[in-house]
C-alpha cells in the first residue's frame, strides 16, 4: 500500500523547474537548437552587408519554398513596399529569383550557392580595392601637406573583435626583428592557431627571431604547440586562465587582452559571448612590467610530465 501511495505521489508531483535533467528542459533545449543555428547563419550573413530584414526574407524563402510577395510580407510582418524593395535587392545580388507566374512569385537560391555568391562578391570587392591602393596612395601624396616632424610618442590603441586582434598581431610579427614573447591560455592559443598567426610565428622562429610561448598545461595547448614545432615552449600549472593574454615584440610593442571573449552567464542563465578586446601600446613602463612577469613565469614554473597531464573534459 505504501509503495502504491509513493508512486501516486510521484505521478502527481510537479516537475522541478530547476532540474535541467527533467524532460521539460530537454524538450526546451531541443527546440532552441534550430534557433541557435539560424542565429549563427544570420550573424554570418550580416558580415556580407545584408540587413537583418534581407536575411529574414532570404531564410524564409530558403526554408519555405516559392512564395508570393504578399505571403512573405504577412509571414514576416513587413510592409508591402519594404518587402518588394528587399526582394529587388536580393535578386540583384543573385540570392533569389523571380518565377514568371501570375501573381509573381519568388524562390531562394540554394543555400550553398548563395553563400558562394556572397563570398565571391566580397573577394571581388577586395581585389578591386587592392588594385586601387597604389593609385589612392599616389593621390594622397600628391595633395600638399604640412610638414610634421616625426615624434616618438607613447600611445594606446583599443581594438575590438577577433579580426582586428589577428590583423594587429600579424603586423607586430612582421615588424619583429629580435624576439617575440607570447602568453596565451589554450582558448586564445586556439584562436591564434585557426587564424594562421601560429604558422607565421613558426616561420619567423626559423629566421633567427627568438620566439617564446607560455601557455597552460592542457591537451589542447600541447597539441597546438607540437603542431607549431617551436623549441621554446613552456606549460604552466598555475591558473594561467586568470592571466591576460599578451604578445611582446622587441620590448617595443605590446598587444594585451582586455576581455577574452569566452562568455559569461546573464541572470537568465544563458551564456553570452563577450566581444574580444585588446589594447595595443608602445608604452615602455607597461611593456617592461609584463616582460618581467613573463620571464618570472618562464624561469620558475615547470609543468609535470605528460603522464600527469589531466584529461580534458
């Protein structure tokens, strides 16, 4: 009798809202997955110069098939005039096509082809700018300019976004003559690895440039370091994740992380990705302080043998 009552009690017990293993949470997570995927696609398309409404119209057509302008307008709650303007612009970019029926209908270019079209268009724009570069420089120097004596000022520059960080890191590397020191936990090291910076780092190490790399002791960082084939690499046991990533070149330039972009949790328990921010400077005292920190860590911290390496979860 007690067993029956216990079963009845569990049958009528309310689902715990805080139990993420509960079935309701699993259903919610599963329903959110397509939305997350579409958000990734939308964010990528924004980089190609499309507006959010243009992206919404393209995605709607790509997912729902051939549609009339009125159907698109109603489904996305867009003004009819705005819808027609967006359709014309998307057609000009080869992202949709008109179907000659009455009334006129529209169909999306297959996603793979649309992505190829956007990438090719961006490459063409870059090539055109590269061709114009010499001409633009010549025009600039043809304009009468006031003579300014060069001054060696100590300056700061705040950079935001992974792309800007990689561009600046490679600029620093190109100007390095004698030595470059890099302190980067495995997540930041992974970003540098995928950007191609570590390939360039390996190349300069073969040109009599002293390259030293400090990172945390993890399978990920060890894998990357071994791929780079650097001779001067050390792995730290201490909480290197708590240290800022930085790159020091010839004791003249410093690129220093302000935010790592690994993400934080908001009050709704959702994980938000922080923007990556870096500070570039030639400020001598700042560079000396971080170089002292780097050398202190380099000389005193020694990682254990590979057998003691903790497994990555």
